[in-house]
C-alpha cells in the first residue's frame, strides 16, 4: 500500500499516479496536470500533459524562487 503525498489516502497499485517532476505518489483526486511542449527527433513539436503534485506547479515554484531572491537582497 502506498499513501498519497498530498492527502495521505491509502492507494492500491491501480490508483497510484506519480508526479513527473518529484516522483511523489498521488491519488486521482490530488493529481494536477501541466502541459509541456516536446520535440521529436524529426523536429516536430507536440504538446503533452504530465501529472504533477501541487508543490511542483509552475506558480508554486516561481513564488519560491522569488521569495528566495527577495530574502537574499534584504539580507545584505
């Protein structure tokens, strides 16, 4: 049995999804999706949706980086 990293719900093997960035286990209810652009070896582009957790969403990562930059500036 695996537990969801967001809500703590116990999951069976069929119900588990993993975050594409941090590889944490997720249940179907807590899974969010992010669209990324991929390129093939023939230089064709296509879009793919990948499952991510709430901590790996672009808005969350951007806020963390901005807070880190502000903290470094104010510390000087």
